[in-house]
C-alpha cells in the first residue's frame, strides 16, 4: 500500500469512525464525509478541506481499493475497506482509526478514545494489538520515544510514512546580571526583610493588646 496523504488518512478514519457511531447514515455522502473531515472536536490536527480536496482524496483511496463508491442511491455514498486491505482484525482497525483521527496517543488514551469503535478490556489488550501492528511487514504503527516530561510513550500510525519527531523543549538561556543590578537586588532584599520584621512586630503587639483587653473584659 502506498503511503497516504494526511487528508486521505483523515477520510479513511472518518469512514471507519462513522460506520460505528452513526450506522444509520453509513455509507457516507460527500457532505457528511466533508463535515467529518473538518470536525473541530476529536481531531488532531483540525483541517479545513474543501469538497474538491475530499473528492481527490477519495479517488486516491479508491485506486488502492481502500474506499468504494456505493450504488443504488440518488446520492453518491462512500464506504471503507481498510480491514480487508491491511488484513487486520476490527480491534486493530479501531486503533488505527483513532491514530489517524487524533494523532499520536498513549495506550491509555487509545483505550478511552476507541470505546465507541471497540471496547478493550484493559490497557494490556490495547498494547497487545499495537505490538501486532508494529510487528507486521511493513509495520503499521510505531512506539515513539518518550518525550521529556511524559510518563508514558505514545504510539503513531505509519500509514502516512514515518511520523514527525515530538517537539523538543528549547533550553531557557541564562540571564546575565551585572554587578550594579546584583547590588540593587541585595538592597531590595534587605529592605523587604526589614519590612517583614516590622510587620511581624506590629502583629505581635496588636495580638498582645487584644489579649490584654480580653482578660480585662473577662475579669469579675
């Protein structure tokens, strides 16, 4: 299978998703497919494809037998053929779909996001199918290197080729402070320390006066 363009992967993912989430309107019309591709929620990245863009993507997918055009209706409709072309079970199709629609994710995120397509018993089940997809020749998914600050590694699909590496955080440059600025900081620190001590003494004095008044008021 040839590597997919990002919009082709989006079209394929939308068809698989809507087959499970809105089965009454599946196969999808062009308008429904366009709306699913440009959906603002549960999509990463958000796209703004045109009708012509989606039709071009559909034609490219039809050439690889990944999408079929259905007949017998006044409105042209489209359905996917992903599982058969790749030779993978429905569980793997669900995982690939979420990766195509939402980008790289951890195993826990995939389990949660796949719930309407396939309900995995636990995270280890998700990882078992991911390992199978990664072991195929050629591999269909890859475990990404864990980015700085992340506890769990993320997975990405390879249907569009090698994924882009995760962004790295640039180191914060050191700020040089001159002698005069350093002296000013020390003077300000001393002033603030003195102010804090003065306020503490004031609070203690007020507390003592309030305590004395309370004792006088309670005396018989």
